[in-house]
């Protein structure tokens, strides 16, 4: 784990990497948000990152999210948004939704319908947002350990999500190929961009807003920005290596 004093510098260094990568391909860097993947991190480390300008956090695990979220909602903590980026079990939906503005890891109609019903119920309370932003997670590399629908199924899932009244389909998320070859990694990100293009061209109801591409991590964010990422998700580049074990997995 990186000393807390390094974290602020690392947040700024990641932003500079995004700006450099966008510049290379002639993109405006403001199109690319940096999400900090905070799995296995401590509250003080996350607060340090927020103090350095981070404004978007991603949690993988319902339990870690609900343990940390109240401290991050306290007065004086810099404003930020929280997304869910991990595998979401149906029975954890109720715990997760109150804390997040987007679930990036929708990989089945069943999960989407369950979230839709949960948002519909909370919508009866005053001030609860009536819709939840979601991304469809696509397994572009076909690696069996990775979550997400296959690229060939992504359009059908996007259309199903688009038809649900309490979810707003905002785009697509992937964990890229785990390959040493930059060409293969970039091709996997281009595959997600192609999924988005196909869905937008297909014109199904509720899919016109599916413009986001959440892809790219600490080791390869430049490749993802070149392929059109609008959200890159970084953990180790800011917080240092995670301890081994289940929390260190993707
Ligand atoms: C941990 C994680 C990341 C960040 O990975 P790093 O290699 O630490 O940058 C991104 N996306 C998801 C879904 C993750 O679980």
C-alpha cells in the first residue's frame, strides 16, 4: 500500500496520463472521467484521494461499500459520485442502491429487472431519484473468469435494459483482455466501442443515451482512451498494489 502522502500526487499523475493519451489521438480530455477503484482501501486513503480532486469512486463489493459509505457521506468530505463496478448479487441490490448513482456491472436481464423494481419502490419516497443510471457489462475478451455478456448478446441486453422505466442505459463497461500484447488489449477496447456503435445504430427504444464507455485500468488506460473510453477505472496507479487474496481480484 502506498503511503497516504503519495496518493494525492498519484491522483494528479493519472489525470496527466489521461490528458496525454487524449492529446495523442486529438480527443478533448474533459470527455474522460477517472474513476478510482477503491476495493480493499481504507477510509483515510480514499479521503486523501478525494482531497486531491478525485470525484468519482467505484466499489466492487457490497459489504465494503456499505462499510465505507457513511463516512464518505459526512459533512466536509469533498463532493463525489459513487458507482458500483463489481459483480452484484440480486440479494445485495437493496444494500447497494442507496449509495450509488450508477451500476456499471449489469450483466443479465434478471439483475436489471430486480434493480428496476427496487428503484420503483424507492421512487415512492420523497427526494429519491426516480431512475438509476446503468451500464451493460460486456466480456470483450471472452476470458471465462470475467463477468459480462458476450459482445453478441450485448445489443439484446441493452434493449431489455432500455425498456425498463426506472433504469437509464448510459453505455457499456468492460474489463479488457489480460494480455501482454498492447494490440490485443486495444482490440478488446475497440470491440466495446463497436458494441456501442451497433446499439446506437440499432435505434431500440431507451438506448439512444448509451454513449459511455467505461474501460481501461492502471496498466492500460492510454489504450482505452485511444479507443474512446469516457470513464477509466484506476486502483493500483493511485493506491499501490492491493494485498493478495479475494479482494485483489477483478
Ligand atoms: C480493481 C478494478 C479496477 C482497477 O484496476 P487497477 O489495475 O488496480 O487499476 C478497474 N475495474 C474493476 C472492475 C476493478 O475491479
